[in-house]
C-alpha cells in the first residue's frame, strides 16, 4: 500500500543527507504528533492523524504556510479540523477557501491519478500554533495481501515534544526496529496492537555535511503481518509468470528471432538496445493504481513506454524466449539500500532483471540510457533483492559489490616553459563509472559541455584546449580513449628563480581532517570501488629532491607514488584506489584511518616540490 505523502512548504523532514548536530535552541518548530490506525481484514488501513506545530523561529513560518497531502485517487482523506492559535489566544479556523483538494501534479517521468489536499494557514508569527486532524482510508494495492507499515523517525526540522502512535489489526503483527532508544514500543499479548511513544522531547537535525554523505541508518520501526517474502510477493509472482508466459508481441519477437543462435551476451545487448531505442521510461497509472503489477507484454509494446516493472518484464520475456534463464528482481535503487527490517511492498523501489549469461550472473536495468555488459551499475551494488522465480517462489538474495577497477588512466606530458607555463598533451582512458558519467553528460548537457569539463579537469586555467574523442553511445565499451592538448599558463609557480610544482593530490586527505574537525556525523560516499592512475612527465624539469617511492595500504585505500629523474625530465607516477563504496563515520574517526591519513599525506606531499628548468 502506498503511504500518504506529507509536504510542507519549505520541507520539514530532512532527506538524511547532512549531519553535524544542530543545537535544540535553533529548532524552527516544535511538534506534537498522535496517530491511530486500524488495519482491516481487506488489508486496507484507516488512520486518524493529529499534529500540532508551534513556531519557534521566523523560518518556521515558511515551513507551515501551506501543508500538502498527496495520495492515490483510490484512497480518501478528510480534514476534520485545522486552525491557527495566535500568541494572544485568538483562534483562526480554516475556511473552505483555505482547504482544497485537486489532482496532484504529474511526476517528472509519469502520469498519475494521485490527488492532493492542501491547507493554507493565515496570519502566522513566532509563537503561533498550527494544528490539524485528518482522517484517511488507504486501500490495498492490487495483489497485496499483507501489511507492511514503516515509521521513519529520523531527522526533521522540528523539536519533537510528544509522539504517540498506535496500530491495531485483525491479525497478529510483527515489528522490527533500530535505533529506538528515545522511544518505547509496546505490543499487546495477542500481538494485534502495537504502540510507540516518545520517551522524552528530542531534537534531531543535522547541518553542514558533505554533499556526498548520508545517514545510512536512522531511527525506524517496521510493522508487518508476515516476515516471509513469499507471503508479501507470492501473488505478484503468480501474475508475473502469467504475463511472461504469453506470446511475445511482434517487434520483440522479431528481435529475438534476428539474434537467435548468437552468444547470450550479444543477445542480452541486442535486447537492451531494442528497449532503449523503442521505449521511453514512463509510469502510467491513469486507468488504475497498478502497484507492482505490470502491463501485459502486448500492452507494453502497444504503448511504447513503461516503468521499471514493465520494461523489466518485457526484457525477462525476451531473454527467456532466447533460452536465457532470467527472472524479475525487486530491489532498492540508490547510492545505498536502507536496512531491510521486514520484507513487503514499500521496501523495494525498483525492478530489474537477473540473468544467467554464459555462467555469470548479470543484473540488467532496462531503464538506463546506457548499457555496460556484465557490470552491476552503481545504484544497484551491494544490497538485498527479491527474486521472482519462474516456479513462483520469491527468494531473497544479495547483489554483490563490483571489485575495484581502473576507471581513469592518464598519461600526460607537460612541456614546461621558462615562465612556468606548459603545453600539455594527454592520452586518457576512461572506463566504468567515470566513462558512464561522461556518456550521461554528453546525453543531457551536450558534447561541448563535456569537453569543457574535461579541459577544466586537465588544467586549472585551460587555454586553447582541444579534445579528440569518438562519439559516445548507448553501449559502454570496456575502455574509451581520448586525446587532449591544452596550454596551462600556470603549471609552475615561480619562486626566487626556481619553480614550485603541485599535483594537489593531498587534498582528499586534508578534507578528512576537516570532516573530523567540524564534528561531521554522516557516512561518506566514495562511489564505486575504483582506481585512478597518473603518469606525468615534467619535460625539461630537473629535480632538487632525490627520487622517491612510497606505498600506503589500508582496508579503505591503496596509494602508490613514485618519482624519478629521466633524461627528458621528471617522471611522476601516482595511483590511488578506493576499495570500498562507503566510509562510515566510525571508520573515519578510527585510529587506523587517522594513520592512513597521515601516511598517505606524507607519501603524496613529496610530489609537491621545488624544481629547476
């Protein structure tokens, strides 16, 4: 069942992307919450929700000026009470003109029948109290027989003064939670009622974190009527297999026939290209709320579009007709998957295909505008997934993390001039995630924008930059070569007749020191496990410091640096490899990571040096 979406004008709930604790004195709002829900025999849900906000700072006014509720057209929402109480005790009840229900805006990549009820609160000031009570009825999604209800109790831009939640059901309930020290959870003896209450007021909001950081765990509680994937998704599995058993529509059948007898990898690539070329991603719920149920194969081909479940179902059918073992897979797409406390609808947010290609497991996402054979995409690695088997059995598995590979290999010659400038020539090979980023930038921003970005990465002040490279396409090759030339007017900094060369390789290690100094709390996302290596010739330069070679190893990073004098100039070789996708807050603050920072900085700092021409 889709849950009600609450939207406030300036965003009350944090997106779990930032973290240094904000003082409670800066909380813009205080909130009291009471929710009472009844889970019914038909798997529908009736809830009464009461909230009371008190504005503590001027920024709280903007967050409460309008409150939106978005919900499926099949559901019902009624505002039973809404008012503003001024600091002087004046009560302003919202009239009909201040509460309106209308069709919700369509999502970016879809058309929907969702409805939206909004409330506009007048005459707000610091000290005002906004309160409302709503009653909702949520119907079960098609084929959903079990309840899964999730309470996310993470950061928000409001001080919680009280929180009381109650869920009753006609069936026994199971609950799982994490990080619930601030909450009391009580289950009745017959397990048909669960209460959650805040033990004491709290304020949990985070500020000034890195853009590539996130809280991967937060206070949450999940309630369900079963902890078995089969109970939650078994009816869907039967419907999927009915759809997959139907004949392929004409265009898909023609592509399968045209590739008959080819190796499975070539067939998979051809089918992915067919879907990318002939279908666009679009979630269509105009006729009815489909939940996890796809269109039929014939409907998908007729429409010429589909969402993840539609396109994955079509791809599965094509692979099976070609003799390739393939199954739809429910998964959580993103930089990370939240912990799976209990299975059920609402845990996964995406569908892909698991296929057996020449004895290897491929995880195929037909919604992407690119395809790299055999590689698991960044937003699907290292997480749980539910496989819908051909036999109707739904099983849980783990999608692995890709091993580190070289994503960026640079060989450059810096022909140094007496004024410290340099003519730079570079041969570069891109691969994997770095190449995919380039393909996406070409697609959405244009080749000229991508070339400009490449020039800025090769030189801090690029002049007369030229990029020679082939056109990128849907298919991602194992490596992608390009050649660049640029004039760098400040390759070296002149100091008392000598010159300073700085590679800026130590910046990453300084940033981790700043992370600890600022008291950051979030985990840091590094991207795919990968390596970057650089081989630079400072042509015409003579080293003052002796040759060196250093290596640093840790569970998180590998760093290698080497410098030697050659007849042509100074040759500097550098390689850095991140062996993990994420660094946890605890890891960054560990003594072992502190040693890594010191050792790696000491190693790469030797590259920054005074040279002669």
